[in-house]
């Protein structure tokens, strides 16, 4: 874990609290907003997991201590006045107590966030291999299953691009992306790593 650094002076409010925004490190989505006091911030930097202060219970709490859906903090940033903190996090499950991925609703996801949600679902299917799952069925022959389908779908995209409708091309492209993500998941290569490569190649 890299060292987590806080600003030299934090502009706590009159209650000794500061708002903290948790942002997904991969998708950039805002997952939740909570409050922290000095002790919660210290626990966060000491452990690498997000701790907050509950205003209703007047108690320190670690995100995920009951649900298991922790937030691993990869970095801490702050605004120009140091009166709001930003945690860059990796979430181990839904951030919201309702079961939604974010406290702002899953339907508010950007297109990129939808891809990261698909990655999460694929990862879950590959881990649990539930009966009836198409992803699990693909893996019956190991990685050869999704690799074979990936090749087939690439051909379908080429054919659709040559002479079929835009809708058909979009459908085939979606199939190609899905099977590519299964292959990435099987190899343990995160989507964020692929996007980092693309970002470095940008001219």
C-alpha cells in the first residue's frame, strides 16, 4: 500500500468534521459521501481502509465492518481550501446500504461505469461459477472457450461492418467486448490496465 497523505491543515467544521467523497479508482464514479473526524482520518491512513464518523450514532465506523463491502483507499486528495477530502478507492462490493453500487443509483452510471460494472459481474461469475451462467458455461473448457468465441465474434464484427445495419454492428461489437472482458477476467488483467495503455498512446 502506498503511503496515504493528508493535508497539513484540514478545515474541520465547528463539530470537528470534514466531508469525504469516495470515488472509484477505476471508473471515476462517485460512490458515496460521508463525514470524518480526526480519528477517522488517522484510522484511514493507518489501515488503508476508509473510516468515517457517524453523526447519527456519534461513533467511529469502518466502511464494510458489517456488510463486508470495504473501501480500500489508494489515494487521498483535497480541494483548494482543504475543507473537503476525496478518497480514491477500490470497492469490494456495493457502496450503498441499499445494495446499489453507488449511493447515487446504478442508473446514473456513465457508459464507462457500465463497463466496470460488467467487469465486476464477470469477475463474480468466474469466481462462483453459478449454474445457468453463460460466463460459467464458457469456462467449461478453460480459457479456450472464451478465446474461441472471441475469435468468432471478431469475425462477426468485420462482417457486420462490411454490409449490415448499424444496429447489427452495435450488437456484434457488444458481443466482442463482452467476450474480450471474459478473457481479461480469466487472465486477471483489469480493464483499468487496458485503459491506461490507451491513455498512454493518446496523441
